[in-house]
C-alpha cells in the first residue's frame, strides 16, 4: 500500500511531488558552501562531463558573488540550472567528492548549482555578450538540451541561429520526460527563456522537420545544420496484448503527468516493466499518484539493472515493490488490461533461460513500459548521405560532423541516450566543430 493518497487538487499534487532537491535559501547556500575544501585537484571537476569549475563557483557563492558563480557554471554548461536539478550528481560530481572517503556527507553541489543559476534567471541578469556577427546562419533542429546548448555556443561564436522545435515548448525531456519532483515545467521553460534573452537565437515552435523536402529546404537556406532531435517513443516488447487499454510507455506517462498533474489517470494496481531510470521514475510517480500497488518487474537480477541505485531506492521509498528474474510473455485482458503473465528465468552462461512450468499471472489494471526509447531512424534516413550505425545512432567524426558534411549532431541521437549533462557537453563541442567548418577549416 502506497503512503501517498491520490491527489485531487493542484496543492495535493504539489505536496506529493515535493522537489527532490529543493532550492536552497541564501543562508543554506552559505553554510553548505562553507563546507567545501576547494580542492586544488578537485575530483568533482573531472567527474562533471561539462567540466564546470565547481570549487570556484562554490567559493563565489560563499563570497556572496552569486552572479559570478552562475557565470562560472554557464560558461561550461548552458543547461546549468536544469542539470543542477536533474543530473545524477550522486554518481558524478557529488559521488567524486573527497568527503566520501571520510564517511562525511558530500557537498550538495547540485543544489548549490541550482541556487546560483536560479538567482540570475529570476533577476534576468545579463552575463554574456554574443560574438561579432560572422554573417553565417545555422539551423538547429530540436530545442532540447543539445539543441539549445548548441544555439547558445554558436551565438557566442557570432553565428545567427534559428531553432526549429516540433512541440509547443522547449527543453526536450526536461519538460516532457523528467519526473516532476526533479524539475518543474516552469523552471525548465524559464531557463530557456533566459538563455534566449541572453543570446538572441530565434525559436520556432510547432515547426517539425519531418521529411526530405524539409531538410533540403534547410540546406538551401542555412550554412550549417545541427541535429538535436533526441530519441523517439518507447520501444515495444513484441508480446501479445501490448495494444490493450491501460498499456502505455513509461516516458509517455511522464509526459502526460507533467502536463495534466493531478488529472492524470493512474491505475490502482500498476506494473512497470523495465529496470532503467525511466522505469524507476514511472514507479515513483505512480506511487505518488495514489496507486494502491506498484510493481517493478525486471527480467534480470537487481545488480544488473540499468537504473542508478539511488533511483531504485527512491522508488522503493515511494512504495514500489520489485520482481526480479521474470520475463513478461503476455498482457492479459478483454480490451482493457487485467494482468501480465510472466515466466521466471535464470541466468546460464550470461544468457537468460526460461524455467519450465514457472508461468504466473500478476493482476493489474495498468502497465507502463520502461523498455527504452527507439531511434528516429526513418526520419534520419531522409537526410541525404547521413550514415547511421547498426544501433541507429548518427555517425560522427571527432568534430561531431556527420557523413553529410553540412550536418552536425550531439546528444541522444548520436550517443544513444545518456544524461542531459552529456548532451550539453557534446553540443558545445559540436558548435565549435560547426564554427571551424564555417571558417573553411
């Protein structure tokens, strides 16, 4: 039984989805920043994919220079506020903090980062000047972390940028796929608005680039094109019954939840299939929406889950239970889902083997597929001369340039799906690749 009651008002929803990393007050930030040892060879910097000078920005916070701290953060990571909230800091910078070696709580780097960037976003403080106009124009496809990060860096280098976004809001998964207790829609959208005001790139919403004609038109108009489209929808399992009412992708469920809040329909008994971070989020969210029973079902053991351990712990603390070494074979029901048939399995020589006569049925009225996202292969095939690898990822060189030399890319479409911070780091490098290309190097 979940400890959460089903929310029926916006206030109840907000209470159930209280921020995992609430914003610090000035006093909290001062005392937390005072704990930092300002290591000379700070391991936290090496653990950050964007290489933020973490000791420097923490010292700046402690000195009362929050604008300087925000500038230090943004100089390395254009999604500084979002990453302060959604980054797996437990695995990255905070996980590398030297305090861990002394059984002392690591510095709350993520919350300090969010604190500093929140201050300048709200004050609309101008921190950067764009580069001298080069006369070159770049189209960016997708307003997610990769696309917006590329746009910011390209403007710093002096290029004009138009961003084309298929949906009505920017920020990609930060708006459509991140659990509400990590980052709110308002925070994600406000950061992009702040960046747009800083750098003056153009954002075109509800403007999907969906076919060869669209790509060819961009090629005629722009000097270079950046692809930041991320991944596609949730992958299916290919088992009978997946089309029944009550079955949906975990990522799609998160998107509905972030937009409908307490009005999101959730079953009484929910089964989440998968062992990744999105599956953990879906399980935690189902509990917080008042589901009576939430079960995470994974085909292997807990040590082989793709989810971070702290994400699994959060799901369990929210009220979810787990079934391991079980494989779904059929979704049951007459129109609407009534349960999932599983078979138990064991590992033999690294491979899964079903255990004969071990089938069982777990009743439920909702199934969420945390089975990963598919690649947007069909769309990418519309770009002339663009090579994909066997997993559907865009092939690039060391400058993030594709096999069609006018196109560059970064983020999930290239790396197959990692973290927001990785997309921000890669897009910054890709922007410099574009800059060299436009200069004829």
